[in-house]
C-alpha cells in the first residue's frame, strides 16, 4: 500500500483546526485523524520518520476486555521505531498484571524497545493519587511506568517546572572548609525548579478527565498526563501519534496544544467515542474506517 503523506497541505484539510495555544496565546493550525484497525497494519501506512511524539498505553497482560483484541507487541514496537522521527520520543505507559507476583511484562517490553534501537531515555513513574490496587501481603500498588523511549537524542525537551519551597535572596553556604566553618554569601534561590520524573495524578471522573463520555472506555489515562508529555517532548506543528488511542485522550490534548494528531484503535466503537469527545471540545477530526 502506498504510504500516507501525513502533512497534508493545510488548506486542503477538512480536519483542520485553529486553536489558541495556551502557552503562548497564539493561534495555531492543526489537523486530526482517527483510524479504525489493527495498529500494525495502520502504522505500515504511515511514512518513515513522520511522528515526533507517540503517547500511548497498550492493553497489557489481558487484564481487560476490549472490543476486539490483538497485541503483536514486537511488530508494534518495530513499526513505532520506523515511524518515529530522528529525535522523536515514544511514551509507553504500562503496568504489570499482579496475580501472585508481578508479570514483568513492562520490563520485557522496555528491553525489547531497547534491542530494536530506542534509547531508554527515562523510566518515569505515573503515580495514582487514588484508587490504589490493594494487596494483602505486599505494599499497595499505586503506579505504572512511563517508558520514555527516544530515537537518538530527543529533539525537543521543554522541562516542566514546579515552584520551590524557598526562593528569593538568602545567605547561602559558600566555600565550606574542613574546619566545619561555613562561610555565608548572599545569593538568590530560584522560584522554580525542574520536576522530578515521578508524576502524580488523580484518577476517575474529575481527575482523569471531566469528559463523562470518555468513561465509556474501560481504561482511560489522565489527560493531564498526556498533556504534560506533549508539552515536554513536542512543539506546535509536530505530529503526535497514539496507535491505541481508546477514548482519544492523547488526541484531545495534542490538538488543544496545536499539534497534529493521528489516533488508531482496533475498535470502531472506541474511535466513535474519541470522535465525539473531540467534537465536544470543538476539535475536528477526519475518521477513516478499515
Ligand atoms: C489502555 S487502552 C488506551 C486508552 C487511552 N489511552 C485512553 O486514554 O482512552 C488500549 C487500547 O488499545 C486498543 N487496542 C488493542 N489492541 C489493538 C491493536 N492491535 N491495534 C490498535 N488498537 C488496539 C484497545 O481497543 C484499547 O482501546
């Protein structure tokens, strides 16, 4: 099949949106597309090195019943490597089945990504502020991994910041000597610092999202999580991809921030949920059925 040209001429696009990019207040043109089908086949339709960022969460360890389920992990990983641009990033949000012990599917997948050629740029933690998974003989599980895989060195990194507890001018320790006497010097403490790689989100209605329609899908991830990665690893005009897009969380945040978006899901029902959800936010998307 002929590979799809992702960056269609903007004036031709019925799926073109003009959004006010929250960070800058500037109007940005971006386009969205949803596709039904197995992501391996759909990814094969996309051109090499065409996506700057992938934010996705796969089904894992057959924990849930989705509508139509197929998960050829290695084929997906290979295709993701091919479609990722040089300097592009894949954020793979995954946990383990815990039944007795942990399945360690997450680790196996991370190692496979590395063997394929991705750099394990970071292994981040998505901490769930509520609804933790209780165990009688181990500590309560409250996290999933966010594997940040890059193709070469990440081309974009906009570090998200948090306010510091103390800031302003203070007498700071300076030139500490072996005699234990600390010299002090007036210096400025910064107002903010780069976040750590542990990110916490509330989950459930109001936390994950306020879009009630999204909960027709059984495993939505927080839209703030998608937003934070989109802001960190991409810039306006980039293409963000979610090959298992479910209720369209990544798409919503990508388009609201002026990134182009392609979402794929094996379930036509979930693609319809995603379409309606994006439409609720005034975001136009083209839908292509397999
Ligand atoms: C964990 S959910 C993703 C949820 C999404 N992040 C959200 O916020 O709504 C995984 C999705 O993968 C889809 N899926 C499973 N196998 C697939 C395949 N081979 N190709 C495309 N989608 C697939 C399922 O239908 C399901 O919607």
